[in-house]
């Protein structure tokens, strides 16, 4: 298999933790529901490929995300894997369900903008934070790690560019609730590297430690990996990605695909940054899932490597 | 049209010149030959979209690149456009043809590796340089600007990783022949940002001024824009790109697409770097060409913007 030459660059983290979101974020918009056994196999293969954090599913109400309505069936099938398996919990009811199954890591999903908070949660930003307060508190009391997702950190389809202080305020609020880490989401993929740098600088200037920050880029305009590089250059060492670029359909009206884990691993390997991921096994996993879904992976690395001789 | 928020980053060039290669590099591998009138319209539209350098065609022998066999017909149809129109000339015969039509900018195409020099030019690296010597000398004597392309600057399909000193040597040789600028090509798309930085540093350490350097990245593994960012951070201000990502077919066995001009313009606009390009007109041009070619553009920005309301 062709691999990049390893040439480290100055000022980057020695190790990056990839937060793999394919099974949850990647599959939650699939038109045809993926069978539970296939999801479990997907999580298992991702773990075997060396990913250490695999977001497994969401304990959202099945009415809102029917694709993940099998969370109660799926989670016990993967719970014994030797990796971190965070799950999304939208509210206390979701937390109850996750805790009942022994989940050790949960995530809440906030918005930096009022428009998206309204559209996604039918609440204001502060009402949503108030809803999360007991979720985070009870999770922490149970010794459970909590991630705070923050959507629309750069641009918003209704509001346009999102002012940095607005993002900083909600980040601060999530940390004050007790979140252990944040994931800064570019939900519509409009960010560019200078914007990424500016947001991270604005957060650290307010005393947010860089090691609680993760980044979650969408490749809608092809910017995800360049934005990731900018974040790494500012010391961020947690990067969200989705195996094969699953999530949103690149051929659909609104292309909002996640950064492909394989494209990220290629860059990190070239930079000499350790991730523990076996790229060949990961590509094979994405090919297997692409065959199941009946369409090619949008990941350029998957496409390139899957056409090569081993 | 959605646009990125402009957030400049420190240490980047104030202005970037995009060297648009779509009409030449993009179309030279098309199975079905594109009619000359369509090519001329393509060049004209690219110029109207604000691109200032449009590589128009190649005066290579028609036997080797039949897709560009109409260079003599095409060039006069676009020559009056108020933009730079470099053309590829493989040898003295090609230079004669280009000069006869009044070309003011030509490019030669060298290789950093022996394997590719043999495969592409049926010569050793030094034999190829010897072939280019009179081409460059005569072009310069005629007051014509000469670009030196250098292929396989990072990896080579036969030789693997390419040592930096080997690339530096050929760059130095091309400049010594009289080339005005160089284009560092990642022909198989394997470069990563640290490798890009290391090569540029190795060249400037040998006295090569950064302003004679351009970069030419392929998006085979999704790295092109991150690599471009790394090059900009080292002061490079000439970037090759292909409208719509034309060049190589992303669905074919060997995916070797060029960096899409639109994805580049999106990033540069977000960084507040002036290019003079009207992104809407450029996307419309790539959509028009995609319709002609009968397949969607692989550019993520083209896909995203072409699905939006104006």
C-alpha cells in the first residue's frame, strides 16, 4: 500500500486522538435504516482498525432519529469492546437510558446560534443549556465523562457568520456545567483556517485549556483537512472524523459530509503524528460499509487505496 | 450565495496568483476529445471569472496527447484575451509552434525522478534537462516567460518517497537553465503538509527565492488544500489549480484529480487573500463544463454551491 513519507512539522501535537463519529453521526441521516447487526459489526471493525473512541449511537427519541432507534439493542453488543464508546444523550430521559446500559461516556449537543437551537432543539440557546444542566450534573455524579458538542461555531444557514464572542460564551457555559471536553462544530462546512485559528485563540484567551477542545469539521466546501491543520497548529489534539466520510450524502442537495477519517489519518501519518490506526483495515471497513450502503465512499483516500493492489 | 467569513491569518501572502491549468492539464486526459470551440469558450469564461493566468494548451506532438492536437487552432481564438496564456512546450519543435503563434509564456515539464523521466519523456532526468536547455534559452532570447514544471516532487509510483536533495538538484538545474518560475508537482497526491514545508525550506536554504516557487497539488488522498495552506505559510504565492477539479477522473481506477480552483478560492477568500476571482462565475463555468463532459465536478465547492439558490 502506498503511504506518505513521514515528515514531521514543528509545533504540532505528538499524538492525536481521533473521535470517530461514523456509527452515530455518519449513519443518523441514512434513508434506509442500517440493521443493528451491521452497526455492531461496523463499531467492532472500527475498534479493530485501531480507533480508540467510537461514538456508538444516540439515545435520542426514536421519533426524531428513527435510524438510531435501536440504541438499546446495539449498545450491549459493542459495550465489551476495549475502546471508549460515547453516546449522544439529548436530555435526562436519554441519559437514563444510556446509564441503564452502563455507558461511561455521554455527549450533549448544544448550538452556538439561536436559529439552530430553535430548529434542532426547539429552544433558545439558554433554554437548551438549562435542559443540559441536570444531564451533565447527573452524568458527572455517576462518574461519566461528558462531551459538549457545539454546532454552528463558524457559520449558520440562517444567521451567516457567527461572532466569536457568541461561540466563546456558549463554550464557557458548557464547561461551567461540567463538560469534560468540547467539540467545536462547523456544521455547514464554511470555516476556513484563519477563522479556526481565531476561534481557538479567542477560547484560550478566555482561559479555556486547549486540551479540552476538539474540532469537528465538515467537508462541504473541501476545507475540513486544511481547517484541521490550522487547529493542530494551535495545539488541538482531538479531531472528530467519520470513517469513509459518512454523514450527509455528498450527492444530495445539501452536501454536508464529515471529514473522512482516512483522509485525516493519511495527513497525520505523513506528519508523523501517532493515531494508532491501521489505515488498510480502516479503508477495508469503509469499503465494506460502502458496499452495504450501495454507494461509494466520498473519502478520496478510500477511493484511491481501494483501487490499488494491496 | 453563502460565503465564508473573512478571517485573515498571520504570516500569509497578501495576494495569491492562481495558475489555472484546467484547459490544459484538466482536459488532456479526457477520453472524448473536447471540441476546439468548447475549449476556447472555457478559456474565455475562466478569464471572465477573474483568473489572470490560464494555461491554454500544449504544443506536444498530437500522437502523444491527441486531446490537445488542436493547439494551432485553439490558441489564436483566445490569444487576445487580457490574461496570461502559458502553453506547454515539450521540446524545440513545440517551442517553434508556440512562438509562431505569438505565445508569450511557455512551460517545460521535467521530472524529479528517473523513473518518471523515463516513463514520460523516455530520457534520464539529465537528458531531459539537456533537451530543455535550448528550449529555455531560445524562449528567453525571444523575451518569453518560462515556467518549469517539476513532477514527482514528493512521491513516485515506482520509487516511493523522493529525497529532498534530489528535488532541490533538479529545481536548481531548471533555474540555471533560465526558468523564471517553478511549479512543484505532487503528481500522485501523496504529499502531506510537513513534507511540503520541508521541501520549500530545503529550496530556500539553497538560495531559491520563494517567489519563483509555485505549488501543484493533486487531491488523490484529499491533501491538496492542507498542503496548499502549508505552502502559503512558507510564503509561496503561486498556486496551480484546475477549475472544477478537472484532470484525472475521480471515478477512474487511478484517481489523480487536481486541486479544484473553487475549493482553493473558497479558502483564500476566507483567509482574506485577494485573488480577483468571482467565485459564482467560476462555479457556473465548471458546471457548464461538467454538463459538457457529462459528469459532475469533483469539486466540493462546486457541488455545494451549484445546489444552492443564488
